[in-house]
C-alpha cells in the first residue's frame, strides 16, 4: 500500500506540482511550503537566540514583557511578503501553521522560551474573523505551540472593538486605533502563567503591546512574551 501511495503521490506531483510559497518553483520530495534554497536564504533575524534584541528593546519601557522576538524581516516586494499576504488574505492557513512550526523549533532550540505555559494568538474581532473565515495568527500559534509542547489558548483574550486597518496610519494613529480594543475574558486562565502572545507581522508594535498590556492588567501574576513572525527593519532601526 505504501508503494502504491508513493506512485499516486508522484503522479499527482507531475500533474499538479506543489510549488514553493516564496519563489514559486516546484517543491522536491520532502520539502514543505518553502523550498530548501529559500529556507537557506530566508531573511531570518536570529532574535530568538538573544534575550536582549531590537524587538525586546522596542517593547521594554512601554510594556514589561519577559521576552520578545521576530522570526523574519518583512521585506517589501519579496516572495516572503507574498507568503505572509497569502495566509493573511488568501486562505493559505496551512502555510501559516508550517511557518509557525519552523519558528517554534527555533524558539525551542534557543532555550529562552522553555518556561512558556500557553500560546495566545492575537485575536481578531468576530466580524473580521467571520468575513475572513479564519485567524491566521491562530495557525501560526498552533505551529509554535506544537513545537514548545504547550496549549493554544484561543478563548481567554478577545477583541471588543472592530478596529480599522493599521496599514496606512502613523505611529500615533496606530496606538490610538487599538487603545481599549482588547478584553481578557478568562483572567483566571492567564493568572500566574507565562504566556506567549503571537501575531503575524509587527511594525510599530502598537497592536501587540496594547493586547499584552491588557493581559498584564487583567490577570494577576501573568507574564507575557511576544513572538511575531515578521518584523520591520525600519521600525526597529536595524540597517540592512
């Protein structure tokens, strides 16, 4: 049966080749979502290995997070940007989960996130989730949590206000836009725990930090770390 399955799989690959979500080239056997070459040349930050890094420094002084990191630099016009937009706007949720698993393996190998007890995806407002059909951050969180061996908590934190898109707003407008947008519905599930808050892209950090601040305010003894799949060099002040 396994030989037949391989034959059918090979035939399907010839007729409908799976392609790398970054460069568009056909994936070789054993490759998933992103080809080996794109993985080797990915604009990785390496910040998950460093307790003190530009993402952490951007948070500290605003919200007292335990740890903070980003996985990729958000490179405009690149295949990585298209990948992120694909699972953000075009239903490529499997790619989001696979990217989360890759990130999660790196977080685990660093040892800095060993005491994380739960992963919380940044929530979408119910209206926006209904319109999109899913929350891409949940799939990234699933991939990360699977590698860290902890649960994904989708219910403790929610959005109580359907905020407008942050994309074209200034730093000040972004902060005002998400002020009071989040609510902790089950503080007892977060109290006294180290929670990893996950999102797909961090630019100014206003959204993630607003959510983290509400979690810290509402749940006594809660500790929050932040993990963003992609971060902006410009906003972090990091040179090419």
